[in-house]
RNA sequence: GGUGGGUUGGCCGAGAGGCGAGGCAACGGACUGCAAAUCCGUGUACACGGGUUCAAAUCCCGUACCCACCUCCA
C-alpha cells in the first residue's frame, strides 16, 4: 500500500516515495511565539501530528522537526508595547504553546529548534549564498543582506508565479535592495532595537531575516534534501518560496513534497494575530475537552477550509461522546486491528473524513452487536475503534488526556457524589421494584435538579453530570 | 494585475463520470413502566446558464458570488 500525498509544488496527489527507504524527514514551520495560540495554529499542529502518526503506523522511521521562531519584528514590537524583554515574551508564549499542544495530544516532534539557537548556521548559509552570487550586502551600509531574486531563475517555481507578475513589496522601504522583491536574509541592527536582539555577523550586528532560519535548521537536522515540508497555506508565499529559493541556490535539493493545511476561520475571516479575532485555546478548553476539540479538527480534511463555530464543535463533541460511550459499554480500550477501509482512506492524502466515516460505521456495527448480545464480536469492533482513535490521536484512554481531565481532587469528589447518589438510586430501584413509578420519577427529578442525569441500563442505573 | 481555492440536503462535512460517505438535527418504528442510550427506517443535495456523454454534483465553456496569497501570518 502506497501513501499518496497532495504536493503543493506539483498541484497533484502523488505517490509518496521517500528519499531513503523506510525513512521520512519531515519539517514543519511552527509558530512565531508572540501571542497565545488559537485554533488555527493548533490545526496545523494537529494535522501534521496525524501525518506523523500515520507515517509511523505505516512503518516509517520519522524524523520530525518543527521549529519555533523566537525572534522577529512582531516579537520586538509587542514586547516593547508590553514593556518586557523580547525574550521573556517569546519564552512565555512558548510555554503557552506547549500547554496547548499537550492539551490536544500533539506529540512532541523529534526536535524543536529555535531560531536564536541557530544563528551560526544561518550565517554560514548566507555566506555561501553571497559566494555563489545569489545574495549581497546592502549598498546603503544598513548591515542588511538580501537574497537576489533576479539571480535565481527558478524563483517563483513553488507558487507558479513569475517575478514580474508579483506586486512589489508593499512595505516599500527598498533601502539597499537591487530589486524590490529581494528579501532580507540578515537584518542589520537598528538604533531603536534592543542590543540583546542582535548577534555579531560578518556584516555587523543584526538578526536573521525570517526565512533563512528554516533553511538553516532544516538543513542541519534533515540534510540538504529531505522528504516533506509542511505549514499553513499562507506560508506558501513568500515564506516557503523563499526558503526553497535560498536552499536550492545554496546547492541543496530541499523538500521533495510540500504540504499545506487550510485555514480555520471565524465569521468568514481568517484568524490572524493582526486582526485580533483570535479564539485562543485556553478559552475553548474552558468549554470543551482537548479530545473533543481535536476530534473536531481531525474530522475535517486538512486541505479544506473550516469555518469555526461552536455549533459545529458541539456536534463533533456529541459524536465523540457517542464513540466513547460505545467503548465504555463494550468494555475495552484495547487496541486491535485497523479496518482496511480506514487505512485506505488515510493512505489517500490523509482522508480523515472518510476515515472517520469508517469509525462511525464500526461504532454502529458494534452497538448493534452489543444489542444482539454478541459481546465477543462487539469487543472486537471496540478494539478496531480504539485502533482508529489511536491513529487519530483521540483515544479516550490515551494517558495524554490524564492531565487535562480529572485531577485527583476531582476523582475524590466524584467518589463522594457517587456515594450520595447511590443511596438515592437504591431507594429508586426499590420504588421501581414496587412499581411505584411516581416515587421513582420523583427521585430521578430530584437528582436531576442537582444537575445529574440518571440512566437505567440492564445492569442497573448509572449517573452522569448533565 | 498575477496565482490558487471554494459554492453539496435544515446544519456540519466527504466524494470527483453510473451505486445517496459519514455525522448532527428532525420524523416514524423497535426496545423501555416512562425516559435516556442503542438499533432499524425515512431525504428526489450538489450556485446559475449552456455543452460533451448512453449516463454529469463530478468533464468542457460561460456567468454570479465568496475566500486566500502576492514580503507580519498556521
């Protein structure tokens, strides 16, 4: 079975053929740590986490590098506004990001390099580009170094654009650029910027341009040629176009496949740091469990635009609880065989919607078997369901959820409530045995008034917080 | 101006020439003291106008509307 992936560069779904058999080098652009993570950021992380899990499931040894950008214009501006050091802001937001990842069961990558930790690698790369005639220090003495787009004939190949068709950079400030489309590899330090935000370089003190970090880090950890490069669609241009141009101009083959996840928007507008209509992860997690949010994200195809709404999230959560309830009833969380149809869906460019459909089909079949009294077959179905949930990273029994749900205190509270409710339920069971329906319903209503839902099952009554 | 993506039933959301993905909601039925849960059943969905074809949501041409990227963005 071959995994097929949509490659942005060729605009088609292609068979995935790794550079080295059985191994995958995967690089994903992580975040610029400048504010709290929102649903959109997490979508990217979840999508690529699913990719990673699937590749591993298919037997590949995956080296997964996801960087974080901890120095850039925005961080400098925001930290100045907030009156704190830029590195403190970046560090604090990095901690928030880690929490969000953990809450959504996003597995850590092989390594998470930070831009500031790779300045020497970037300098080496910039020097090589200058030697090869693809970059030049600004003529205006600013200390900037630019990539020379005109010197690289295939510039624009990733996004299929010709240089002359591109709008010249809106930020204008041509400074020492030969062409307005040339982009900064290195930014000379400005008087207004903190000294801590600059590093020594052959061109004077300064800091890296945005794109060069990914080229340097991907090269360092994955080599000059690697398999898959991912990120959000907005990154295609300029970020990924520039990365590819730099890396190839420096002599590397760079990524074989480019994967881009689509947006999550609210009210039709993309969530963006600058629009301020962010839906932060901590805010959502106050109302939904991490697994529910993750299930919502995973149920949509990664290349489809998702219009975020709490109604849709509710729906996903309801569906997820139905799956959990089945697992509970079938009495196993053990991981079994993955249905063939599920694997086929996943192989086809991570077709999670079709995969989720198989998941639901299996749950329905399992419930049917349970009703028919075939517990053994139902357990078998449950093991399949668990296997599918595990691949998607939403298995309820995954220890990853342990920290996010009930704490020790909560567990003790649950035990206390259970003892109290049990007494009332005993009374009700007696009333029902006496066919005193009025009294039985009165007790149920009283419990319900306290916010607890009673459900009768063949094995006796159970309760849940409604 | 350039480059892409989209418009699917009450709603969410797949699919990419023939067979109604799946979910949520709704309605009917089974089960239940009643509920809940679960199962079974119920839908003439593909923006619009042409065309190709035995057959089009799917391909082609045109139109409308929406969205993204074009140097801050997941």
